[in-house]
């Protein structure tokens, strides 16, 4: 399934990440970085309700880009 979805062969996965667990850990790190940017923006917000609204818009926008991303990484995991 990974080979098909990523468009690469099994050797490439193992050469790059060691194993599926390594790929998962790297995916988590990437997701954490993406979410931390949104959380940092929210943490520094000063517009109360408007900023809360923007936080949710940012989070949805980051997790639903086109047909390649199908929602929250953690929830889907």
C-alpha cells in the first residue's frame, strides 16, 4: 500500500527510513512541525474571538489540501 500511495518501491522506503516504523516517526515529526506553526501563531494572537476562528480555519486548511490529504494525521492514525 505504501509503495502504491507514494509511487516508490519497497527498497526506496527502507533505504530512506529503515522500515515502516521509521517512516511513521518521520511523518509524525513533519506533522508536529506543521501543527506547531499553527499553534505558535495562535499563542501569539491578540484578537480573541477572531483569532480563535482563524485557528480553526488554519487547522482545517492545513489538513485538507486537495485530494491528497484526508484530514488530521493523528486522527487518521
